[in-house]
């Protein structure tokens, strides 16, 4: 999952208060003409959300959680979203078949809308899944006033959307090349300009209204985890057909079966979620794991009817210091303390005594993520497989001091990675040693050998004598500026002229998906806790999806395709080692680090624990009402 801090139109749902909350929001925004115009345009576009006559959600409207994200969301279509900050809404609204146990570590797959975990054939090619009965989508005009039950046909429809060529979903990789008949359906759609959603395919076999059998082209032992990932959440066809735009996307009208509804949205500024009155709820009954703090959480939460929190108010605050000051003033209940802010609250990885005295809580994990720098393999300066291009990328990789970056940019709130798979993920090897290390003298010698000469102005030229200039892209905020300065120091060490290029995060994602950036430090947080989720980042067929560096290395691609057929095993680990060495030889990337995730919570937050895979957890914890 792509994340800005590191790892997806203008019409909304109106609440059952006939837009009252949104009207108050507009009134509070002030009198600027652009804001007033925005509010008028949105209020006229809002389809009415009618409340259920018999609400079942145990959530208390008086319990409000105030949350903050450091970059703007991009929209709320599960098939189209690829950023972490949009996923906090998607996870709240849409439900995949499976999810993860709140407390279990390592992450443990559990049913969500499914009755049980999938029945998997011995060869890993057939999955049979049964759906719980009596789950309903939230009320929406798309359903013409009728209660709309969730069925397995909704999941089949949602999975097909991932492969619809009109959408060009960045999440197609989840099912591409796997399900019998699905790729062929997409191929036909490219020829006819129309995806046939009514076509029955053997790969998605509806045995009855509540039972789905998935038949795969080859073994896939990770499919259960993939079906727990937010892009596989169920969408209703009626909703898509009512609200889709010219590209087939439904980025502004999320309607699902989840615990929350989107009731306010001011793009890039404010998001409000309200408890879904029709949500079925559940009884909190998780078991304590090895973490000593789990016993406290169990004591606080055991037996509660969930969810408890009635309203989630999400603000977008780009600057670190603004988030920290808002938390200090008790304007935020829960937020992520990123590395640049760590000294404000932490000492040796623990809360400072003055914060403990105030009752502030810390949940701290090493994120299952890799922040890596890529060089665009399609770029005329950095890309290509000729010896001099490989030498250029390897030299840059060798000139970069990852440990210094961790210290300066992240205040030591990260651990260096030698391997493309991070800790906490199946396939991680703590003993692996990369052949790429910080060796600036050797990097300069390598550039000298391959004809990158230093001119009179002190900068190197290309082997043909033309200027050598590289553009490094980062987020347009203080963190991005620090990253850019750090990499400028790296390029200075080897006499290469670097230009900093600071862009808004949504613009970075858009350009990156089209292979338009030269180089960037890209973060990826695990979608599912298996090494496959990280090795796929560098797989050739995933260009325009998750392969940000647009690399296509035949040897790597062959081994990755072979690894996909294997369960987690020593044999698969051997392939992963070979693939990691190939990445070091051709240097399309430089593995960097995995950061600590420090979540700070006010004293009124009850039972919170950061989950390593789920983007958000507010359907699993509680909060006291503000006095």
C-alpha cells in the first residue's frame, strides 16, 4: 500500500439530518467565495442517506474520535485507491471477506463477512468460501428504498472491476493472471470497449447465493490474505452504475456494508464518518497475545458491543508541527508521531515522563514496510540495461548513507533494511547482507571507469559529454524538503548535479503510475503480511500499478512468477534471495529502511493498539465522551 508519509468530483452522501452537519461545516468555513461556491455545489449534489427505521449499531453518537492525516486523500473507490489515507475511509465503509485479528501478533487472518476461513484444496488452486447471511448495504437512493442484502455476486462483481480495462485499476495485480477466465474477459473488453460483467467464468463460480468457489490457474497460497485487502471489498453494482464518472470510477460515493458512512467531505481538508445505523455489530472478544499490554486492553474492552465510536472527524494537516501542536492542545485524539517529531515526545523510544503524567498513550511498532529509492528504468538518463547505465545506478546506490538518512531525517525512528522484505513479514531474513553498501570512493571510481567524467564546473557529464542532471521528487512539505536535501548530499558526493522537485502527494502518485518521475524514495506498507507483497513491487507486469521504478528484468520476472506458485517455505526463500541479488546487480532500487510507527492517543482513548496491517482500528477500540 502506497503511503505519503512514507503505504487511493464532487458529490457526497448527506446524513439523515438532511445535510445539517454539512451546512454547519460550510457555515464554519468562513466567507471566501471559493469555499462558498464549493459548499453550494456539493450541497446540491448530495444524495440523501435515509436512516434505518430499526437501527442496530451500538455506536454512541456522543463518542467522537478526532483523527488527523498528513496528506490529502485521493478518493474512495476501492478499485482505484492506492494511498494509505484514502484507505482509512475505504476500510470503514467497505468490507472484504476476511480481515485480521485485532490483537494477534503476527497478524492472523480471520473471517469478516465470510462464515469461516476459506476451504483450500491441497494444490492451492481452489478456494471455497461461504458468506454470512443477513448482511446489508447501507441505505442509499441507488437501492430505490429497498434493503439490499450482500451476496457473493457482489464480490464477483467487485473482483471483475479490478480487471476492467476502462478503469485501469492500480490494484489489478491482486487477481491478474490468477483467476481462470478473468484475464480473458479483460482481453475481450479491450477489443470491444465493454467489459461483460454478466459473463459467467469458471474462475468465479457461484455455487449459490452465499457460496463462491474460486478456481485458479496456478497455486496461490496467499489468496486468503489478498481477499482481506481493502480493494477487494464488496461494492454494489447499482451504486457503481448510479454514481460512476466517465472513467467508470466512484471516488465520491462510497456505499458499503461496513461500520461507518461518509457523511461529510471537503476535499483535502476534512472528512467525517458517522456510524452506520444498519451495521450488524459484534461483541468484542479478542484474546491477549504476547504483548503484556494486551491484558489491559482485554480488561477494558471484553464483552462490549462494537463499534462504540459514533463519529470520526478526520482533518488533513500537512505539516508535522501543526499536527503536534493540535495534539498538545487536545484538538486531536489519535495521530501518528512521525520521525521528525519524535524528539518532542519520545526518549529512547519511550514516552517522556511529562507525557506519561498527562495520561498520554503510545502504541509503537516497526511498520511492515520498505522505504526504497527507485530509479526509473524507462528514463533516458537513468534507465536501461547497458553497462554504463547499470554502473550509474549502482554508483548512486553506493553513495547513499542510509544510516545517516535515518538519523537526520527520521531522528533514528527507523531501522535500515538490507533485504527487500521487512521484519514482521513472512520471508524476512534478518541475516541477509546486501552487496550494496555505503562506499562513496568506490562509487566515484565506478563512474570514472564508465566514462562519467567530471567537468571544469565540478559536475559529471554523460559518457557522450552531454550534461548529467537528475531530478529527485519528494512531497511538498518539510519532510520532503529534508529528504531532498539528504539526497542532494548523496549526489554531491559523486559530483552529479541534482535538482529537487517537490510536488503534492496526489500529483506524485499520478506521475509515478505513468513512469514519469526520474527518482523518488517510495514507501510501501504491507497489504498482507507475506514477502510476495514486497517482491511484486519490482515485477515487470506490475508496471503502471505498483512497480514505481518501471523495471522489467527478465531474470527477476521469471523467478517471481515461479515463486508465486509456492507456499511460504525454505524453497521459496531461496528464490527470494536470488531475486534480491538480481536487484543489487542491476540496481533499479536501493532498499532503505522500515520506520517505527508511533501512535499517540489522548487519555480518553480506550483499548487502542496499532495493528501492523489494518490501516485503521476504530471499530475495535472505544473512547470516553469529552467533558
